[in-house]
C-alpha cells in the first residue's frame, strides 16, 4: 500500500490529512549495490504518527547516509542562500531546519533526528557511511545506537571500530563512546511486547522492530557465538577451484576475522559427503512496525534464494509475514534484486534476480492463501493445476528444489508503463515520489568460461521430499481463489540493484520489466517499484 502523493507546494491542511492515511514514510538515500559509493544501500524510516523530532527516524543500513541526506536537501532546498526554516517540499517536508546550508542541516538530521541505525549485515556497502559519519556524533548529546544481530555487532566491533580499520568509536573496550551497540535477539525478544507486537523492540520514536536471520550466500568463514569471534577456514569469496585465475585468489589470514554465521547442519553433497567447511553468510530481514496503527513493512538486507542456499532461511520470514499480508497489516517489502535474469545461478553470489524473487514471492503467496482459508480448512489444497498444464508434465520435469537451466529472458511487460517508479493505486491511495535521482545503466549479459568459480550443486530433494513446493511453486499452478490475488495490495520496492556504469537504459528498467511480466504470469497481485535515490515514499 502506498500513500497519496504530496505536491511540491506550500504545506496546506489537506497535506497532513493525506499523510495521515500512510503509516510510514521511507526516504531512499541509496538504492544500489555499487560500485558507486554515493548510492549504496541506505534507507530512513519514520512513523507518520510522530512529528519530526529528536530520535523520530531510524536508518536501515548505512552504506550511504550523510551524503544521501545532503544530496536530497540540496535538491529540495528552496534558497541557496539560506536553507533555514520549514521544508515545504521533498522527502523532508515539514521538517524545521535550523541551519543555512544543506551540509549543516544534514549533520543536524544525522545527530538529532536519526535515533538509531539498524544494520542488516556488515558488508561495506551497508556500513561504510556509518563509519565515516560517526565523528559528527561528538557534537551531539549522546551516542548513536547501532542495532543488529550478535554476529553483525561482532564483525563491526572486531573489524571496523577496532583502532585498525577505523578508530574504536564505540563505548566498549575503552572506545570513544560515540556508538553504543544493541544486540538483537534473532526472531524477536519474547520478553517484550504483547499480542501482535510480542517480540518487537523499540527502534525509534513510534517504531518497533524484530529481526529475522536470512542467508546471504556461503563462505568458508565462521562466526562462533560462544566466543563472539570469527575465524577464517578458507577463501573469503571464491571457491578453491584449480582453474581459478591467480589474480583472483585471496590471501588467507587464519587469525580471527570474518562476518559469517555458523552452519547449523552440515550440507550433504551430491556424492553424499559432508561439506562441513562451508558456512552461511548471515544477513537480516527487519520487520518494522508502526506502534500506533500496527502496520508493518519488511526491509531485507542482501539475500539469496532458498533454492540455491546452503541453509535455506527465507521460508521462515514468509511464514511470519503471511498472516500479516492476509490481514492487511503488512503494507510493503523492500528487497534486493541485484541482477536481471541474464545472470547464471553460479554468479549470484548470495543475491536475487527476478526469476528467484518471483519464486520466493510464490512461497509467500501460497502461505497467504493458506492463512486466508477458514481455520477448519487450512492445510487443504489452496491451489489448483490447469488440466492442460498437468497433461504436459513429464517425468523429466525439474524438481522445485533443483536448479533450473538458464531461463528464457522475458520480453516487454504487458504493462503500458515500464518506468521504475510508476505511481499506482493501492490500499488507501497513490504512492508518492518526492525526490529524484540518477538511475543506472543496463548490465551486459554475463559470459562464463572455464575460469569461473562454481559452488557445489544444491541437493535435489525430489518432488515428494519435505517442503517439495518450497521455495518455488511450479509454473503451472494457479491460485484457487480467482476473485482475489494472494498478494493484492502489497508493494514490493526493489533495492540493491547492481550498477554497470555503462551507456544504455538503467538496469532497473530491465529488472522491473521481468518482475512485472513474471509476477503477472504468476497471478501474485503485488506491485513492483524501483525507487530512486532521494525519493520519499509514503506507505
């Protein structure tokens, strides 16, 4: 669901009435996965039930933070000579700015308005802005809270704020005290909250959050929760293939390092041998809840599809989300889709492309359809096959849990408007775009040769194995209830698109076309958008 648009004009009473129908405002500071350092992942989220006040905004990831705020303010400040006063347009509409320049006002927003920073995982494109910006806190009145899973905090503490890569600006181990760590309980803290809010903790004024672990790929490094330390056990990025180019090899330090979570169960290879050296790269999905309305959004960090994962975890997120979608309380999902469908599975490196994101959303849709069934009929068939489709099935059909061949790249979407930020009508109005920014160039097709490293093939559990319909619902399955699509009213915002810095259409255009085409074909009912840097979204 998206709120009604706010025009670039003086604030009038009806503007506040429009925003009252939205529970959240999300400001997109960075929407790419690199390589430009000024547009990597960073979002600001606030509840519309609160005014712009101290601690009323939470940042989710901080690859881009201060630079994104400055850019947005510069674009929307009415006067270059004096930026003081009430913002009358743009994502920061209604915020009273105390200073003359965009730089000074951005510093004020960072110190005073942003109450906490939620970090999904400690890769630099989600963290670098925080490190560089943190010295500004010294002019404030207290430390900045950095909240994340324990493995993420451990990585930040040991490998960034460690007096080597960056000064220890934390309040632990004799640091400067500009940052204070909040270690979140995975899956939510059951000691907090009541009813639907059970497990949620305070994120900032008006917002609560719960963090669920997801997988961002595999690596030969491990996090040991008992010691709170990380240990190398092999190459950090590429598998040790004999055909690997010497220039791509990485020196290995067998001391304490890394950012990865332990493997809870060893992987079984196609030969039956245990691959115990692989570990799962831990990332996060933040459920963010408005304390007044109970509405929610989900913001994902980097994430890989369950179908190729060493340790599938997405299904648990969809199980939590499905009843919220069914009830209408979950309004939007911010999730990565780094590449278009030209990417090969072996080159995803812990990311999504349209075919895999659609497959994940089919899992969510199936669980939503189940949640919408009367309690007495749950667990029965929720979808039906087309007879014509079923007749065409053969014994050689690929299992839902198996890797599929490089897919056909869909053509142009059936939608007339393929622009990344097409306004749409959702639960209570029209989505508002309050900013502008640059998009990226379309990526070339990736060509693989004998030097391309590859990971072990996922295990085929078989069509009759446990969870055989997860994470991919087969293409020929239709939703039984044709009167309402299972994800109708849900908005999906695509972030972390990989930029190629090449001439041609932005890569987000192709990704969006593929998502809309495949989403329509699957009958999901959700809307897809690619927000721009500096854009404000009312949800």
